[in-house]
C-alpha cells in the first residue's frame, strides 16, 4: 500500500493508452530538482565559502579559485573549538543515553500496564514538549545555580532532558505497545525482574525504534542553543552552536565569514551523513511520534 | 510431587464473568486437560494457575501453600505458550539458560540440564540457532525444553499444538505423552479446544462451558477420566461436546418407568432406555441421546429413508430422515453399500441410549452391558 | 529449588495485594525516575517562573526579592503598557502566521512529490532531511552569509539579473529583516511539515484511488475530494505542532538579527529582559504571558482536533 499509494492522486505521466505530451512527468522532475537544489545549495555554498580566503571570499563562484584549509585550522586556533566539539558530544551523548534509559523504563509502565491516571500523565508529558524554553528559564537558572552547576555541562545535560524526554517517552510507548504479551509472560515465568525484562528482553527487540529516537534526541541536544547560551559563560564550557553564534574578529568590525562557514561545515557534515544513512528510521520515528500523538 | 488445589475460583473481566466457582484438585503426576469451546475460560484458568492473572475470588494452593499472591516464578510451574514466546534475539541455548541464570544456578548445572533437555527433545545441533531459523515443530520443542530445564513441579501447556500442521500435531502429541511418562512425578495441565488431544492425552479431563454472561452458572461441566465423560456424560453439554461426530438428540416424553428402564415416546417411536428412572415422572419432556457409532443399521423394527451419505473410507456417515424430526439421525457404519433414498431398518440399542431432563442433567446410566433392542 | 516457595517473610511482604496490584506498583516505580526528572526540569522551573513574575527579583541576587503582585503585568511600567512587548508580540504573530502558512503549502507540495514511486524518491528524502538536521544556529549563519548586503550571493545574482537596482540589506533593513527570517525558517522547517504530511498521505488506502480511477474522476478532483479530506487530521496536527513551535522562536532571530526591536520575538524579548538586563521579575512576567498564550492555544487546538478526528472517524 505504501509504495505508489498516492501515485494515482498526483500521477506523473499521461493516462494509459492516450499518448500525450508528458507534462506531468516533466513537472514532477522539474519540481523535484528545484526542491533538491534549494535544500542542498546553502550547505554547498557554505562548504565553498569555507575553502575561500581573503578577497576570494567575496566572489560568488561555487568552485573556489584557490581552495585552502586555512579557515579550518583558524577555527581551531582562535578558540577552543575542539573543546566545544567535545562538549557538544558529551552533552548530546549523555542526553541520549539518559533519555533512552529513563523513557524505556517509563515506556514499559505506560505502554504495558493499565493503571489509573495513565492517560492524564501521558497528556501532561506530551504538553511538556509544548513548553516554551524561556518559560522555564528563570526557574531553571535558579536551580542550576543552587546546585552549583552554572557554567558546567551538567546544567546543559539536565536542561536538555526537558526537550528530549517527552518525545522519546511518547515514541517508545508506541513501539512498546506492539511487542507481544507472551514474551513478557515468558519472562515472568522465567522469574526475571522488570528491569531485566525491559533492558534485556525488550530493548534488543526495540533497537530500530531506539536508533530512531536516539538520533532525534541526539540532534535536539546537539542543536540546542538557548540553554547553552544562557547557562554557560566561559568559552571552554560552550557547545558548538553557541561557539559558532559568538565567533567574531578581535576588531569586531566584520565577521570572519570563512571561519564561520568552516565551523558550520564541521558541525553539520557528520549530522547530515548520519541523517542520510538512517533516513528511513528517522522518518518512521518522526511520524510515529506525530501520527499517534 | 505436588498437588494443586483450586477452591471456589471465580474470575471476571470487568463485569463479564469468565469463570465461576471452580473447585478442582489435580493429583501429583496427573495429566489434566482443560477442554471446552472458545470463550469457556480454559486459558484463563491456566493463567490463574501460572500466576499471570489474579482470581477474582477463591484460593489456589500448590503443595499446600497458598500461592494467590506469589509471582509466577515462585510457584514452581513452567509454561509452554501457544505462540511459543521464545526470545527472538537469543539463541536456543540462551532461551533455555536465561531463566536459570536468573535463579543463580551454577553454570555446570545449567549446562547439564540443557544437555538433558536436548537429549530428550532431540535438539542436537540447534543450540546456537535463533528462533527464526527454526521450523514450527523445532520451535515447539525448544519451548518445551525451556520448560523442562526449570524442573518444575507442574507443567502448564496453553494450546501448544494449535500452530502446527496436522501431521506434526499428531507426532508432537505422542511426544508430549511420552514426555509425561518420562517425567513421571511432574503434573501437567494442558489446555486445548481439540477433544482428540483431550481424549488421547488426559488422565483426567476438565470440560469447561461458557458462562455466556451469567454469573450464577457453573464453569466446570464435568471432570473425570476421558472414558467416563464419553460413556457417562453428566449433562447434555458434555454429551454434545465429547465424541465426533456429535451425539444425536431427539425430543421425547416419558411414557412409562420400570426397574432400570425408562420407556419414552419420541415422535411416535417407542424406545426403551436402560437407565435409572429415578426422579422422572410419566409425561415429562426429556431429550433422548444416542451416539452415531451406536446406531445399528439393517436390523430392528424401525424404518427410515436415507437422506444423505458421506463415505469416508473406513466408515460411512448415514443420515436417516425421521418423520417429524427436523435434524436427521446420524449413524456411523462400516458399510459402504448404502444408497440415498434407500429405506433402511435401524435400531437404537437400549443400553446405548442417554436421557437428559429439561434442565440438561443426564439420567444415570448403568454399567452393565447387556444387549437389547431399544426401539 | 524447592526452597523457592519458602521465601523469607519480609520478601513476601513486598508482594502484598493481588498480582495486578503488584504490577501497577511496579509500573509506578518504573515511571517514577522519568516523571521526577520531568517535574524537576519542567514543572518546578515553570512554577518558579510564574512566582518570580509576581516579584521584583533581579538576576544579580535571585534570593532577595519582594512580592509585588501583578505590578510586572499591569503596573505603570508593566508589560501591558510596554510598546516593546507589544511589538515583540506582533513580530511573533506575524512570523508565525507567515511561516506556518508557507510551510504548510510547500510542505504539502513536497509531500506529494515524495509520495510518488520514483527513482528520485530516496534522493528527495535525503535532500529533505538536510535542512532539518542542520542546527538552527548554523542555518541562520549560512543564510546570513548568503543574504549579506555587500558580498552575499543572493544580492549578487539579483543584481546580475537586473531584478534589483541596488543591494538590499536583507537582515538590517527593518522592512525586510522579518521576511528574511521567515524565508530561512521556511527553508528549515518545511521538511518537518512535509514528513508529517507524508505520513498522513501514506495512510490513505489505495482502494480509494482505484475506485476514483474506475469512476474516471479527474486528478484535481481526486485530490480535493479524496486526498485532502483524508489527510486533513494529519495536516492539522502538523500545523498545530509547527504553530506552537513558531510561537517560541528564538535561535533564528537571535542569531540573524540579535536583539533588534524590529524582529524581536517574544522569546528573544524574555531572554533580553531576564539575562541581558537582569530583570528576572519582569522577564518572568513576559515568559508567563507566552506560556499561557501557548497553553491556551494548545487547549483550543486539542479541542478542535478532537472534533475533526471524531468527524474523520465517523
């Protein structure tokens, strides 16, 4: 049903048995190519600009005349960008493992046990994802300071859980519901505890869903900006989005666009590679969260 | 050695009664089969024993210990699921070892038990495979092996053969029977909807009937040895369920009562049934029952037209049109020379007749096997 | 093994109640860590923010404040009397209205493209995910560079084509900057919209299309009479998600135009007051307003969607 389900609604090509000029097919290809071009061009142009230097930067040509990696080495030389990358990796990695662990446990409770208040709690969890970040900013700031976590990565990890937990719980509940009941009962007969059940029986079966939700959580934490901007102060504690947003020249006159583009490419390329490799899983994860929500 | 006692067990899902007032005792080493049509709650009863469901009322004891609140693993039972419920991501070996590792058994003991189970169930060479690399029959045997290695006091089987094809079902049935003999001391409780499985495997059959929403009905229609249920069904439900093809039923009224004999009038047919007249009154409406295999053809005083014939080879099913009776009388016969529209003599032997009162309860039948014409 | 049934009594005490009750208790234990974390990072800070909005507290000394009631809202210098706040509200609403409308239309078009069985499909889906995966900060910087007034490639080509006479200050010109921001948001968020709509499109049973084809219904009519009504619930969900997201926009605007009044959104306003000016009480009041606006909208949307879903189900 999936493949070509809609092809008749918006079919490219002429009706069968009626040789006509294929306007539909041409339109489809033109629109598709335009869409691909618009989607990808900014990234390509950023890549191109990151390889240009000096006055070459002001030429709009896509292919740099004298490609150079000076911007890339510059990014790492002018600021602790390697540290920033490591920070981002640490924050995103911790957020992913914490979110998945906590949500997997909760998903068992919400997906497989009937108890009073379950529906209401699920709605509350979903509404937490609607919460504007600035609405918790002052309360969170107080909390972060009270625990002495200001200007540390710990603050970011904890704060980012607000962004990831609602949807990791929601998606994993959806998938957890689909696992057969007998498997859980067999585990009960085997006398395993509920933690073993969740992490040793269910988790291996849920890995496609875990990969999808884990990637979404990773991207959310990797890209997070507002908390990272607010709860860190020193350049060494910054994550990459903040570092890129705050790159400037010592003179403060014109921004070092070449270096900014170099940093942007460094941050983006691994992400894009990841997303393209796992595109099917991501799409299914995104729609599972939305359709059921 | 362990005895299972169920006392006053009831189970309802919401407002729907599923099981009502069950008293049952399963002796050590007994092979007990729960059988009944769908919706009779036989699987639910098994799950109550396993500890996968709570009873709404009543007590469950295993070996004199009340287990109502014990989780499954502490009841010393093992279960084989209809869908096998093997862990798909574990090898056959891991599937068997998983539960044992959680009981902190030494590795040597685990290996020894698995080796035993492998020998009994001929699983050699499959230990490193994943469940999806096994055939249906192999999966079934792994599921049984996983139960064996736990060395439980009670084995619980939930329709274990229903996902196998017909040939494999017969073979596995034999294997389960010989397994029961080999494991002598363990009790087995087995759920099925198939009366052949019930008749062939059971030491004792517990036949359950659907409550159909009534909370005052009884769930257990009859419990007893397979042949007791066949020869002495306690009521019309049991008589209709056990036996294939099913028993014939004909409406009748009591004409006269004798000593160990009841004379009934069924649509002008006068039949003498050899059974206890106790509690019957002349003129009382009753139902006459006779199994197809007990109808004698080609003899006796009655005549009827043959309306249909099914020839199965070993036997033929002969449908006899009785005047004034809607459903034809079915007779099982070894003869294959009977043709449709033939007028045939038949006899319903007095000692083969069953009699049910209006509330479905059967009149007690004697054990004597004298022959004698009934109708 | 036989001693398994002879557990010490204290262990059996844990097994009070029926098996179902034990299971429910276990479920609460399993859900508790997640619920606690969400309460700590969501509910508690939110309540503190609402409380701060009734005080005059400042960032330099958060513990030292006085309760001043609704002064931050309706006082002489309160939020409701602030032209800057109302400008931020206006900017946010304009941004939300424009971007969600454009993203819905384009998202629908892209979803229809993606729903075709074609060799291009995998490529299309990969291209779709590129803008979505790029960090907002990075896309803001990339577009800022492309929209640069002197060296930007956009101005260069527009000039070359003769469409404009002089370079446009895309992000600095008050007339243009908000539209530039909408443009970047549309570029970045359309994929998300398209994916959600695509999920809805793929749930339309094929026999609907086959029946229409047998009846000889024209293609446009098939879309209007069959596809659109069937995907409407999904489309509405996607629009609501995007709307709630757009109302809290921060990263894009902060990176592209900083704290400029002309483009400041409510979130940017809140952070400026809270952190840059240190006015925790006042900033919290603004944050609380934004929160209640979004909460109200969510509730209305849920009610509307429930009705749409019920009608779709009937």
